[in-house]
C-alpha cells in the first residue's frame, strides 16, 4: 500500500521536472551560443591573465551578438596540463595557457620559453608581430586552435635556500621552470628538476619537494609564493625567463560562429592584448613590492650574471632544441633577428 | 561449458597474479630509485632529473596493474551498508548487479584509456619534461590494468554464481 502511494507521487513529479527542464533549455538556447573559457590561475583577484579573459568575456557578452562567454578560473574545468588537449578536441571553447605545457606534443613550443630569447617587454611585443610568431601560430592552427591574443610574461627565480644570481648558486637545489627548454639550462648549471604546473609550486615548496621555482611575476603573486620564499631574483632589466601565454579558441568553436561573432571576438581580444602589453612591465614592479613587503629579499641579476646563464643555455637548451626540432635552428634565428 | 568457464577463471586468475607480481616489482623499483635519488642529490651532490617523474609513473602503474590482483583477493574497499539490510537471497542479486556495474565502468575506462594510449603512440608524443620519455609508456598501464580488471570482474561473477569454489580447486 505504502509502496504504490510512493510511485503515484513519483511519476508525476518526474514528468513535471522534465517539462521544467525542457522549458529552461529552450529559453537558454534561443539564439545564444554559450562559450566556456578555462584557465589555471585564481579568479577575481587581479591576475592579469584572468583579467584579460574576463575583459574579452565582458566585451563579447555586452555586444549582443548572441554569445554568452563564461570564465572558469583556477582549473575548475580542466587541470592545467589537460587544457591543451581539451581545446584541440573541442571539449572547451577558450583557454589561456602557458604554451610550453603542450611541448610534449609539439616540440616547437619549446621556443616559447627559451632562456634569453626575449630580452624585455618591448622586445616581446615586437616578437609577437614577427615571422617567428607566425610560425608558432601556424603550429597552433594546424593542431586545431586559433590564437586570439598574444601575451609574453616575464618571470624570475625564487628560492628558500639562498639567492640565485650566479649559475653556481643553483647547484644542489631542486627547481621547476614551466618547460623543458628552460629546465635544461638549469640542469646544465647543476640543479635538480621536479616538473609540475605552476599551480602546484606553493605546496611543493611548502613540503620541501622544491627548494626553488621559476615562474611568471603574475603567478608569483597570484599563487602567493612569497609566503614560501626567502629570496626572489626579479626579472629586472636582464630577465632570462619570458614565457608565451596566449589566449586561444578551439577550431571547432571558431568554425561554429558567425562572421559577426568572430569579428566581435577578434576586436575584444585585441583590446585585451593591448591592455596586457601596457600592464606587463608594471607586473614585475608590483611583484617586487609584494615580495619585499612580505619580508622576502629581492635581488636582480647584473648583465654579466645573465650572460653566464645564457652561455649555459646556448650549450644545453638551444643545442637540444636544434636536435629535436627540424625547423629549430630557423625558429631561433627568426626570433634573434627581431631587434 | 562448465569446463570452459573453469579454465577461463584459472587463466584470468593467473593473469591477475602476474599483474600483482609486476605491480610489486614496480613499487620495489620506485623505492630503489628514491634511495638512488637521495644518494645522488644529497650524498654525491649530483643533479637529479628523471627520478621524480619515474617514481610518479611507477606508482601510478603499480596501482593500475595491481587492481586486478586486489579484486582477485577481494581486498578492495566495498560498502556493505545495503547488504546488511537485505535478505541473503536479495544480496545475491545485489552482488551480481554491483559486479556488472563495476564491469561496465572498467570496460569504459579501459576503452577510453586505449584511445588515449593509441593517440600518444601514433603521434609520438613525449612528456613535456627534461627527461621526456614517450608518453605512451606511462599511459599503457591504464588500458592494460583496467582490461584485466574487467576480465577479473567477469571471473568473480562466475565464481560467485556459476561455479562452486570447491569444484574449481579440483
């Protein structure tokens, strides 16, 4: 008796629920394309890459062209290292990614974190407009993605086992550096390596897995690495660490959009890119301020010290890159040509 | 038919035991590499590059390849809250249903793992690290381990509901 009563109530309620869901999905889908954007950094606290994507989302959503772009920060959709394959398979529409995370699939990407290849923020901007960048964009496009906005971030060394200025300083320390090209130089200087995405640096330094880390000024701040460091080598005028972190759209998504929607996205991304390049050099100063306020010693490499690192890089990172990538020598030549 | 099922159970049990041995070897190997890393880094002051990555893959592989052996021994974590409230006759059906759900899940993961492995192998992907071993090597234990786990699930259903365990030992 009791049982049949339950069923009597169950069936109508399921039916009502289905009708409501159906109604909702019609209301949502009418003429609107929903896009999901993923990135690995904390959202809403002013991380420059989060701000960039949010700017694009706001402009696109306000344009009334039937697009609804939502941002999912802090790896809430995909783990940092899984974002690339999700993008090229069309599982996510848009990502901002340190491109070298995908270098296992496209070794050419190692050129986008080659130590000493980019000299400063102005140089980074000129590189973004060069033949070198066109070649990298071609590799991305062949893989199944479209670059919307370029971004090059400077970064430095941080450590809780002594300041890193000379190559000798790193001997015996365990470090990560976002990509194999940069890490090969560190090995050349005598460091030990434990590779991981930047989202794991904090815990790794806290638990002693890492003594030191290389990452971008923006990530140093967003991930609050100053809480685990004693000395920071900031990028300054002789930065070795420049990493390419573009905003990309899946090819599947791009082909689904109308020309008008594509145009709106392009314009929004250009504005975000413009904003980024204005802010890029300020990030390094902001990071220095936050680290020294937190009681971390902040130092900078001299030109001679940076050159000693570069010499190691030419024998390690660059040589291995030339061996691994057929067009490697030419890619590096194209980048070095940019003045 | 019964003898066919019996030889299936025996064959799969053997396969699961081999997996168990392999899994143990990987754990041992990982321990040796940890020691080697400590000696290299702190004893000799040399730099270590491939060790952490190797250990990570070895332990994941040990877990995946060890799972069929654990299921063979029925050492897996099981929730018996429903079994305690239903009669033994119903419990029998419940155990068939849960085994079939387990079997389907494992088949699905094994298939997805195979696709991932095949892509990495075909495209010659490597891991994005200084060591950079071919990516298919750390991906292989997923389809292999889960496939054997699927076979073991089927064997367990036979053992529980078709063949008497005593009949098996003879």
